[in-house]
C-alpha cells in the first residue's frame, strides 16, 4: 500500500486536521522526505529494532504496517517470509524524518 510515491495523502487518516500532513504541504507519499520509510501506526511514532530507522506515520493501524522497503531495512534484508518482526517504537522529533 505504501510503495507508490504518487499515492495521495488525502486517502489516509493522518493527513487532515490542524496537524495533518496536507496542512504541512505534503500531498503524496513521495513528497514526504522519509519516503519510502512510511507506513501506518496506532500512534504517530518512529520505529526501531536492532537497526534503527525512522518511519513517518501517514495512516492509522492497529499495529505497524510499513512499506516493503522499510520492512526490509528493519530486518537487515532478511526477507519478508515471516511478515512480522519484534520492534520497539518511540515518538521522536519530526526532524528525524526530514520534516
């Protein structure tokens, strides 16, 4: 879902409202500085495991749902077979994601 840089941010839940991504001038997934490291979260947070990466939450989800590129970076390129990894999330400054 989060692989197409031309996908509109108007279609995801973290775009509207006074703190929405659209109000900050971002209109597509690709316009977000941290693309392709974007995904969905139950809280807007960045995400790390043994390898730390920063994820820009553009949508809401029960758990984390990230682009295949971000998942591959998180699991050190070991593949997608498991479809899940253990991770710890903490919210950080937006500047960590190039914003």
